[in-house]
C-alpha cells in the first residue's frame, strides 16, 4: 500500500474510533435525578458566523521531490520531525439547515528547520548553522457537515477544504541570509493548490450544560477537537518554484462563534 493509501486507511480508522467513543458518550446524560438516555438539547444558542482553528502538526516540505536521486533538504536538515503551528479563520457564509456550513477560510502557519551547513565544493559538514523557515498561507473553501452533531446526536463533523496556497520562505547561514554560488540570496515565494479532509469531535456533547453557559457568556457556539489530512503543492503549479508544500496530518482545537 502506498503512502496515500496508508494515510487514507489511517484517516478512516481514526474517524471510526472517534465515532464509537463519541456515540457512547452521547447515549446518556446526567441531571439531579441521575442518568438518562439522550443528551438534553439546550435551547439557548447565540448567532453563529465563523469558526477559528488553532492548528499543530508535522511539516516536512517536499523540497527533495523536485530532484531525481538528490536530497538537498534531507542532507542539510536530516530526517527529524519538524512541526508547524498555525491559525485559521473560516467565515460560515452559507448555513444550510440539516446539512452544514459553507464559506471561505483563510489561514497561515510557521515552521523552521535547522542543521549544519555543507561546504559546496566537498559536500562535507561545516561548523556553521543553516536554516530554512517557511510561512505558508492559504485561501480555501470550507464545507462542514454538522447534521450528525446537530440533529442526529452523533458528535462528529466531517469536513473538506479546497483552495490556493502561498508561502514565503527564506534560508539563513549563521546570522546572515544564505546565498547560492552566484551570490543570490536564498529567499523567495512559492504557490499552488491545496486540499484537506478532516473530522471534528463535538466536545459540547460531553457537557451540554457547560457548553450552553459558555455560549451565553462568551458567544462560543461549539467547540471541537479535530484531526485533518492536509496536502499542499506549492511548486508554482508545476513551474520553477521550490516545492515547500507538504503531505501530513494536522491536529487542533476549533471554536465556532
């Protein structure tokens, strides 16, 4: 099974496990008289317009994918895990009753990798530190299917995203910007397309009374934990831009406001 197949299989197993756990939790609630079947649906709900995500995940750019047999990124930075932290804001422009929400989303993140620079003439390691920093940004359409959580008592929200990505990247050597053999400073932009598939666990189902109180006091309609399969191809749409996109998983916390 190739990498894509393994990722899809893992994604399916993870969502199935979340559904089983969440379904069991949603089967009963607790009040002053004890447990009862079915979580009570609280009546208060503030207006909902947007979602905010705090995101974290492994990020290894596909720089080496551009080369046949050569691995400049791995040679410079090794095979250690590198991580990205990011933020996304989605405007839920269209709210479809008994289905979900649809609208644009914008996000950004930051990741960096560092290692020992190599001498260009010999390929051996030097004592000088080199680094590559990437600031990926994107604009996507976001579809969330929340009918399971809102109408069917299954606190699971699948979603999909599709759009365009744009990244600033820069390389440094020691305290200065890195330069190639021609003296060109190592910084540029890359762009392309990206998509994501994910699932969100609706945390309000585990304590609906506290969730209703939070909604009344802060305007937070719903809170979620999510896992997302995230793919970006930032190579100038197959052009001459350095590939700094990735194929990875993201985890995070989402709030609907």
